[in-house]
C-alpha cells in the first residue's frame, strides 16, 4: 500500500461483493458522505465523487 503523497491524485473506488448493494437506502448515502466529510475532507481535496448503489468512486 502506497502512502498518501502531497500533490498527487488518486482514484479511489470500491465495489460490493457480487450483486449486493453498498447503499441500500437513501440514508446510507447521507451516512457515507457525513463520515467522508469528517474523516477524509480535512486531509484530502476531493475533485469529484460518484455514489452508486453497488459501488463508489472518489477523485
């Protein structure tokens, strides 16, 4: 696993197992974004994100 490097861009993504959904209800999207705001936003700039029922992308 490579460390976070200043002035470097990363594409972060995750996908569910099989045909399961990561986000099953609208509340799950809100919860994810609240945690992202709390833990990631203070240390990394986000240029774009996409949350879909079975996976997400962060750039």
